[in-house]
């Protein structure tokens, strides 16, 4: 089959890779309907995250079940399925507590490479959720978003305890930040402040339910959030970037007793203990347990309540994956969908 | 009046200080029944926390109301009262959310110095809680504990979401750690693991409801907690020390999705973002909003349900405050009560 492989910084090639096959009785193999490029794929693409030799890329996927192992019972060939970027058994104590991304048997799907025509999914019963029927083409981008960016934004909003009566600020206007706006609003937040300097992203944030836009960042952004919240800071702040500046901006924008939900992969970030201590904020985040939310998200997409697929503003054939990476790296695209 | 003043590292002197008086209509002045030395007082005593010249010391107190300002309505002269180490209005939005230590009008009581005969308490209505009657002498140490160490341990256990069905580990065997054991148990935790290498502290932890003792610390302590929790880590971990080692021990002892409640004042601590991210823990703590818990704690002490005053293992006249500091510095005493 054809699949994207990163050979070094800036060097993504679509090449022949071995066809996946059932290796364990708990595996499924999918024929992918769509896949995409994640903001976190840019870390190795930019050389910030080191690699050990060429690596297959991609961890977001939706597709048709092609084959299942002998022990798989919850999905069957021909079904359209959505999975998360961690394979998880969904039965261990950690999964049952809603932390499938911390599953004791978890497998990072990035190691298997979903930017490809086919994908082997370990622990298929625990990982995949089938839609009621094979969806029409126009819903596929939204289901694909559920695989990571929507699920991650939803987790961030949940971790930040967005809900009725709350003012929520969102740091980061990438796909995750924009979908965190959507999630916060769906969870009932009264006011959602999107922090963005880019007009097209501001517009999408407003469409997703943002009530306010703040263009300032860093200390000025913090001051603006304080101004909008009677000097106290937001109840809930979502961090969807993963830098020292964005983490501190999130923590400092939160009122004492408020909640920070952080889902940007935190490279080279150090949180100063004394400032954390006196901030009195709650901090929670990490790799999102997307599987927890998938059944609900699939329902909300299926009935047209939400349209998270709108974050894809570039669509390319898989063969042009390198163009998709470049467009995101140069911030010409929020998120690139790839058609295998 | 007489009061303790820190002149420099290791140099605590009890000397004449001006008698406090009502300065604001919201003030009260207390004649103190008892006060004490806090683990956090040892930071400046040891020279780790810098000072600007001589400073009155102490922020824990119980006593009899001597005088109140014209606007004070909730306490009156002659009543026995307990207050927290932050004066708070208890009416602002932050206080109403239960974060009185983040009150928009808060005053640190440490700046007023409670290791003294008398104490001015700002925002008396919001800060002080009266007991139903003037208590017998034997209850005074327990009420004094409520002023900080019990309230702080209670907050830590609450922040760590200790409760029914939970396994709670406590890092730190000082007064706060020991009372966090008590709090976790009172909040219904199924299993409470006290981490301590000191026999007398282990014994008190067991008396307060610890079900297990772990003497190992650092990586070995983490490994032991994992062993005791099926390899997963504790649901809830309380950090009551405030060093890099103790914070990392707490975070690493917590299962994915679990909760760390931290109340040790975090000097020179830096939390590595990447490890925090992948730990998937909840982190919450800071200066405890003791005021939130005072009414309940006063009731539990009054009816004999809890006896937190047992953490005081040294009692001295105020005039010997220096001996009290030294005993705690040398870990000969868990906590020193001072009689003004």
C-alpha cells in the first residue's frame, strides 16, 4: 500500500509500505476513508522532536473494517468506524475510569502510521466505535475530526470544567483550540473567549460558538481576559498550544480555584512551583482519552448538532501529503485532510 | 505586649511589640489562648526564604475576642474564635466559590504575627468562626490545629479527591501530612498509605486512620505505592512537603486520571511539562482556603469525632518560642504549641 513516511525534518514522502494484516486475534484492519495531518505531527516535521530513522506518520483515521481477528466481537467487516489515536482495551481499571489514553495495554497509533491506505488497529474491540450506518461523504470529515482534534478539544473543555455559568478562555487557535470552543459551548458554557489573531480562525471560532475574541497574547492577553472577567480571570481556561508562553498565559488567565485544561503537547515546558502554588488553579490535561467521548461525539455528528469537520480547510490526495504538511507548517492551513 | 520576632536565620526573639488595636471598622482584636510554630515558619528561620529586616512571626491562632470594630457583626467580645492564616472577606466571588485564600481582599495573617499575646484580625466577619461556647482547655490544641494544619490537611485531601473507594497516599509526615491522613479517612477513603520513616510519626498516622505505612521515599517510595495498588498508583496522593523530590514522588505515585493535592509550599520546584502531560494526573493545591472548612472542623472537634491537637508534641510558654523553633528545625518535635 501507499503511506506517508517522515525521513527527516521537512522530508515527508509517500511511498510503498507493507500491507497491514491481522497479527493478533484482537486486531482489525481498516481501509481508510480519510486521514489527516495533526499539529503534533509538525513537532518531528520541524525537527523539534527527534526521530530514530524514517517513521510512518499519522494517528487520525476513519474507515471501513476490512478484516477482524478471531476474538473481535464489537465491529465487523463492512462497518464504518472511528478510532482514537491510542489503541486501548477499554476494560482495564484505568479505561473504566475514563482514561483510555492511560490504558495499561495502550498502543500509540502513531507508531502504526494512519496516513496510509490501510491501517492495522490493535485492541479493536476497545478502540473502535462503529457509526450506525456507513455515512454519506459529507459527514466523513466530521467523523475524522472526532478521531483526535474534536475528542482532544472535548477533553480539554471537560478537564477545564467548562459548563453552565462558566466563562471559558481558549489559548490556541489551531484545530484543537477551535474545537475546544465548540466543545465548551456544547457543554453549556455561558461565555467562550477565543484567543486568536487570525481573521479566518476568529470567524470559525465565532461560528463554533465563541462569544468574544481576544487578539492579544502573552501578558497583554492575560490582562485582557482579566478585564473581561471583572479582574478575576476566567473560570476555565483551555491550553491548546504546548509552549511555555501558552501554558503560563493559560494559568495566569485563570481565577483562583479555576480550572486549566491543557492538551498542547508540552515541549520544553517547566511550570514554576511557587507560581503554580499561589495561583490556586486546578491543572489537568495530557493525551486525551478520546475513546471516552466517541459514542457521544458520533451521535452529535450523525444528527447534525455539530460540524467539527469544518476545521479542515485543505483537502489533498494522500500522494500530496508533503504539500499538506507544508501548508500547516506555514500556517496557510488549519488542518489538512488526506484522501487515501 | 510580648511577641516573637525573627531577626535573621535561626534568630527568633520574644520582645515587646505594640499592642494591637482596632484600625478598621471591620477589625477584631483577640487575646490569644494559644498559638504555634508552622513548618512554613522554618523556611525563613532556615534562611531559605529571604526576609527584609526583622519580622513578627506566626499565623495560627485561637483566642477570645477582646474588641471589635463598628462594622463587625458575626463575632462579639468574650467569644472564643478560630481564624485562618488568611484574612478574607468571605463575600467576594472567589470566597463564595470556596477559595478564601484567594480572596480579592485577603490579608496574610503572617504579616501581623500571631506568635504574640494579642492579634489584630482584619475582615473579622469573614475570617473568624466562633465556637458554640468557650471550650475547655483540653480542646484548645485541636481548635488551634484547625487554624492551619488541620484545615490545610483537609484541603489537601479534598484537592486529591480522597473519598469512598479511594486509595490515598500521603507524602510528608509533618503535622499537615499527619492531619491529611486523618482528613482522608474522615472523607471516607478506603485505604490511606502514610509515607514516613519515623516511628513516632508512623504511630500517630496509624492512630489517625492510616491503613498502611511506607518507609521508602523517592523512586523506591513510588515503586512501593505501585506495588500496593496493582501497579497502577494511588487514586489520590497528598503532597505535604514542598520540595522537588516530594512533588515528583507524589505525581509519580498517582495513577493516570488520579488526583494530586499539594499543600507543601513549593520552594525551587519546577514541574517538567512533558512528564506532567503524560502522567494524566489532576494537580490542585496551594495555600489552603481553611475558612471553607472551619465550621465543619469546629463541629467535628467539639463533638470529639477528631482530635487533631495530638500533632502538638511540644508545649512551651511563648517566651521560649526560640526553643520551639529549634525543636522543629531539628525534627525533635512535630509541632510546637506556644502559650502566650
